[in-house]
C-alpha cells in the first residue's frame, strides 16, 4: 500500500540502552560542537563548568611529559557522513598507571606495537561519540509514490554510528597513537522499500472522473476529504477483489464524520457522513473508464446532481458496497484529490490496453413523480413552499464498450432503475392574520435527461 512521503528518522546505537541518554543528560550540560574552523569545542561538566578539551588529565606520577602532551592531541573521527576532531583527553583517554612503569622504549616504538600505556574511560568516550553520532548519522528515506507527478521514488538506506562497537577501535587507536579513526557505522534500511510499495509504474492514466460540489457546505466538504483520504494511494493488485467499505471503514462520528445531506428513502435529509456517496461515485467513474471490473455496484434511489443519470454508485456502511477488481496483469493505484469544489479520481499504472472506453445510456421507460402535501400550522393558510422538488423515475440500460484499433472488442451491460422522487409541498393552515410566511429557501431541482440516449468516452 502506498505511503505518503515521509523521511523516518532512525538512530542506531547497538548495545546502548535508552537509559544511557538519561544518564548522560544528568552528567553533562553540553556536548562537543564544531567551531567555525572545524575544531572541536568541548562542553562543560555540570560540576566544574570547565571545558573538557582544555582540562588536562593528571598523568601518572612517573608518566613522561611527552605522554601527557599526547593526550591533548586531536584525532579525526570518521563517521557515516563527515568527520569530527576531538582531543584524546576529550575522548576519555588517560595514562594507564598500571602500565606506565612497565612500558619500555620511546613513544614511537610503543605506538608501532600498539603498546602506548593508555586506556579509555568508556563512559566519557560514549558521551563524546553520542555527540558525533547526533551530528553525522543519516536517516533512511522511504520509497514513496508522488501521485501528482506520477513518479516513484526509491528508498535510500541511512547510516548510524555504533557507539559501543566503536569504543574498542577507539582504545586500540589510542594505544597506537593514531591521528585518524574509522568509527564503526552500520546501515539502517528504509522501512518502506520500492518493492514494498507493490507497484512499479504509475506514469499512465488508465481512467479518470471528476465531479463537482459546492464549497459552501463545510461539513459535507469535510466528509468528502476524509473519505477520499482513505482511498488516495491505495494499490489494487492484479486479480484481487477490492471493497470500498473495507478500505474506507465505518463512517461514524467516532471516525470524525459530520452531519450533512444524505439520501434516505428517496428523500434528501441530513445524516451522518453525508457526501461519502460522491466519493464512491467519482471512484466508480474512474474505474469504469480505466476498464476495472465492476464486481458490485448499486445506484442511488434517486439520481444525483453531480453525475450523469445512470453513472453513480451509492455506498452505505456496512452492507451497500462498491466492489472492484483489477483485471490486468499489473497493479494500479488510486489517485484521489478533493479541493476547490472538485473531486477528481485517476487510476494510474501501465498503459491501458484499450484506445477508448465508452459509457452509453439508453432510457427504456419513465415514471412520473407524485406530489404530496405537508400541512404546517405555523404557516399562513394556503401559503405553500416546496420542500423537495420532484423527479421522474427511470429504467435504463447502461453499457460500457471497449475499443482497440477502432474496433469494438468487449462490452458490459447493466440495467439501472431509479424510483420517482416525490415532490413535497408544504401548505400552511394557520388562520391567524398576523401569521408570517417563512423565508423562501433554495430547492435543488434535478435536470431531467434530454432524450433517451446519452454517451461519453475516454
């Protein structure tokens, strides 16, 4: 499944417990920072407020001045990306009192044998390396789909300093008098690889569909965007049946959906998650032209104003569903965008194997709508207003035709029925001469189809 672009930050610290960070923060008020000239500046301890790099370690009583001076030399620490320079003293190197009296020969000879009488304070060294780690570790980059640009970006591994594994190298380097230490770095793989995305080509639009909505209905718009966010980036593998309800889930207040206009028993009323059907309908249209198998679809009880008659797909949690199946031998991905009064769906993948896909509609019969009165005792007598405009019922045939090289190669057929939409007229019964008529309200009027036949193609 598609993952949005995100760069996950990773930190590798093999063998170092999380408690080490808490201990270090209590002991050290600051860490080493690189100065303008790339030289290390040491932090101060919480007790002495004295720069670590400037504090001279007290050598053993019989240590040579040269050995004591060696502790103030800088060493280059090579991390995963870049390097830092710190003194051996800042890295916790001290003269080993047990060896200093035994070690024979000049420092160069001892260094050549790796026998300088030095040891590393592991706690101090670990704290210094943690600062280097924080500055030079790189986080892995997940693979991701850029649906707007229709590109796939590869994953990139990160790299992190292994502090504990580096301590042994650090001590050996100190005894050798090294001026440069290659610290131990380990690769950090991305959590999402290109292979894990489940698709390797999103450069082509197999089918698309666009519907429009009023931007003034904020709650309905919120529902549209919420439902669409559950679909954007979903990959449909070959020959796998896919369910809208399973993917989007329950449309409840707990999930964040709001009250907006919905169709219930043929009447437009306020209900939870109003607008979700426009999301399913727009997806249905894109899948239709993309050539995906329409496994299950249910039209509304009444036509929708945002899509042609016969080209809609209602969904109701949990039983009324839109089910699709990818018939191709390659995966496809859903690209959904809801903004500026438009809901747009694209089905992306490899090239569609058809030159043209056509939607055709033929009306078989129509049924006139009825009118019903609703009496209202608050409205002046015989004053009327329309609560809901009527719309004729229709029975029609819907066709999908596939063309290749100008020839019809395949077709689908459905029978679709819409019940007549009852016209509701509100009539006043209040005989009080002072009764006031209600303010006029805007009533949506659906446009009856012009002619029995209609078609559109992609």
